[in-house]
């Protein structure tokens, strides 16, 4: 299926400052350059003052934060500079790392379906939530690395440990009812501004899972019922349009039969979408650049694909990995992507796993 969105007719902006880009080898950097933009980069580790000074000196047309580590004050200052557009918008960037603000926007303001949730600002409040909500409960930090601080409560005696794990003694947590789901899905959604106004285009759903000690596994397309797919697209469009701006958003969803629950959203390309480098005519990086620059885009998928994302450079024999049919290996900013295509998702997942296994072999 193809979604096509017309962009603005103006020429592409001449200068783009990428904050968090690894350098000229970055896929997003190259995507902007291929569209005629002049690209430079800034390291968020340099601090807010250094980045703000770069913006004031170079006066780029666009400031694009490729990393979630970019300080919010940098984006706010850039957005207040005349003639400079900032992506993601400071509001989108802030909410993407603030689970409390994002969940309140989704559930309370937009009325999106979510699993039941509560917030707690102390171990005592979390204990009260557990007594009210019952078990099991998924407890996660409101801000920061959700995966590192996540735990499942099965009894009240575990509350102090769960609180400490999620907050290291400070901050707030979100507690969610654990519901039985079939799948975790990400819907890459490109928001652009065309002649008729804002428009969104959807990539085919991406299924994913991460085992305790294994790599992140992804595949596209993930099969969903027509009702579930319609619900997923409706949820994605509503949250993305509320956040505003232009570019690719990764909307995370929980699926149970025809029911779909909103989980999270990130306003930039992400690990889950790396397999689009092989599965789609335009990868997530090219879609992001095109949507920001106002260039026409489409989300056509050219082949079913699957990938496994490893957290390190290859340790095993890469030659054996490349021997797998329709496979590829890419090293991207400290991670390694084992990706493969096939006539169907089942075979694509098998091929990607064989590539990954060869890379992880001693």
C-alpha cells in the first residue's frame, strides 16, 4: 500500500544543523544532503551554551535534534530565534521524555485508549495505588530510561524495591495495570504540511520484541486485523497532530485482537524503524528529512523484512552473516543491524536471526 503526501512547493532550506548526528556517515545527514540541503552537526555533549552559540553564529534555516539527549532549553532558545524552525518542536521533545505529561495528554485531553494507569510521588503513594488497583502492576520511571527502571509488582511487599528501582529514591513513577496483549507494534507516522494543510502518512506496522538477554527483533509488515489497523492509524494521527511539527514519529501501541492501546510516541527515527533501510522505498530517515523540508513523500513497502539490533559491533565472522540470502549488516553509531528481506515475514525473520547468530558467534 502506498501513502503519498504532497509537500510545499518552496525550495529546500539551504542549511540544516543536526544536533546529535554522528557525522557525514549518518543516514539522516545523508538524507538531508541528497535533497540539496547544506548540513552541519553539533554534539549535545558540548552543552547548551555551545549549541546556542552555534545557532546564533550559523543561523541555520532548520535545527533538527536527532537525539533525545538534546537539552530542552536548547530547542526552546532555537525556536525563539527569528528565521529558524526547530524539529521536533520543544513541546514534542519534552513530552516524549515525560511519561506523565504524555499520558495525560493522550488519555485525558485526547481520549485515546490506554491501559489503566496511576502516578505516584513516593513509595507510600505507590503502596496506596497497589492496594487500590490490585496486582500485577507494571511500575516504570516517569522520566529517563524506562527499560532500566521497570519492574512488575505482584505483592505489596515488593513496593519499596520497585520504587527504588524506578527512581533511585527520587522522582515519580507510573503504575499500569498489566493486561494480556497479543503484540507490541510501532506505527511510523510521517507528518508534513502540504498545500491543503497538515497531512499524515503511515508506514506498514512494525512488530517487535526484546527478550531479556537477546537483541531487539523487528519485522514489517506486522499483520493486524482491519479494525485494529484502523484504530492504530486513528490513534497515531490524533497524537501526532496534537504534538505538531513535521517529521517521522514512532507511535508505540499495544494490540489485543481488535483492541489497540496507546503506549508512547517518539518524534524522530528510532531503532525499531531501522529495518526500513531495506523494507521501504524511502527509509525512516528519508521520510523524516522529506517531511521536514516539505518534499513529497511516500511510505511504500518494497519487501517484507526483519531485523535484529545488536548493542555492539560484530564479534563473530561477518562473512557467514553475508552468506544468508537477501541479508545485510550495518554498523550504526555503536549498534549493529542484522537485516534481511524475503517473500514473507516468517522467512525474513529466520534470515535476520541467522545473520544475527553469525555475528554473535564466538
